[in-house]
C-alpha cells in the first residue's frame, strides 16, 4: 500500500531526518520525499493500517512544527466514477429520445 502526503517541508536535511524517523517506526515502511513537486510530496510504502499510519505521520510532523496532509485519491476516483456514470446516463437518454 502507498500513502501520499502533501507537506510543507522544503529542506532536504529536514526531509531526510523525517524519512529516517518514519523508517524507524515499528510499522515496517519505506518513505521518500519529492521536494521538487509543488506540494513537497511524502510517499510512504509498506504493509500497514492506513488510519494508524496517517495519525502517526501527522503527529510526527506536528511535533517538529511541520504539516502533512494525506492526499486521498479514492475520493477523487469516486467523483470521476460518478461523472462517468452521469455522462453514460445522459448519452443513453439522448439516444432513447432520438429514437422516438
């Protein structure tokens, strides 16, 4: 599983410290930053309970005076699916009405 966080980390030194602390957690995870991304992305990979991990990551960042916001693409995917279903329904209605 992969969790992605938007952060306000802009220092490679601080990023490396946080990665080291995350890897030291008893969750068995790996972590990396993409500081070139405008959202200063943190990716955490491993076999973990998502809610527990999110809480621990957010707490770690807050304890150091930084922020980490989970980016949940499941919500974005659900919106995309709903939009696709709406378009298909509209197309079906238009096709039905044009037959009449």
